[in-house]
């Protein structure tokens, strides 16, 4: 049985989005990280952070998480251009890239995805939605957390990323989390779990 043309287009887009799992975050290569995270790995935690920031800020967490999840999908076609390279190359507007990526999708679905990309890209302009600001802060915080993780693993060149990301967040929640991220070690969750492992659990009665 042949797939419906719209269903085939959706599956094709899903395959393309999945290619983000193979696109490295290029800036980490310049920091000496041999096997850096992929753009997909980055986007996963951006979505989670955007949700949490939005809850704290009184924004729509579902919308913020969706913005974070989709924000780097255009990089399937452009790759990740690190900040050091941006003065030397012309980068296509992500909205234009996304327009090509979603051209074959059902119109209503394409409209939703285009709106997500556009909203995130407008996060820095006056009148940006709170959800977009939460998503952008999540993007910066994810980079900060990743820099701290590489630092804890022995990389000594990631401090400039930490400093830059701290300065870039704009929401009050984002600023607090950026400060906390510089104090809380990346392995804190494991240490807390290990200390409590085997301890009697409260029954709730």
C-alpha cells in the first residue's frame, strides 16, 4: 500500500529532523572537545529548560518547550556555525530555511512549525513573547550547563562559554539559574542519589 502523500511528507520531515542527531555543536570542537554533543542533544535539554523557566516566569510552558525543541531544526541544512565564524560567512535566515523544509507538509502543520521558528527568532526584538524569551534563555542556559559538564570532565577551555551565556540571559528565572549553575556541580544529582540509595523510603502513611 502506498503511503498518503501528506503522511509521506511528515515522515520525510521527521527523518530530516532526526539528522540533527548527527550534526555536531561546532563551537565545542574549538574548545578542544573531541566528540561534542549533537544539535539534537542540545535541543532536547533546551526544551526541558524552556518548560521549567516558563513555569517559573508564568508563561505557557508547553509553548516555550515547543519553541526550544524546534529552534535549531534549520541547522540540519546549514550546520551549526560557531560564533567565531559568523563574521566571515553569510548564514541563511532560519525562517527561510524552515520554509523550504516544511514546504511539502500539510498547510496547517507547516503553519505551526513556521510560527515556532519565527517566534523563537524574534526573542531579542521589542515585543517578543515571554515564551520566546524563556526559550532563548533556555538555549543559553543549556550551553552554560554543557560547558560546566565539559569543564568538570577536565576541559579547561570552556570558561568563555560560561561567561558569555551568563551575560546573555534576560528573564529573572534565567538569571537565577545561571548563577546557580556556576555553583552547583554537574554531578550533584548523582551524589544525592548515591547517598540516598538503599535508605528506607517514606511510605506516605
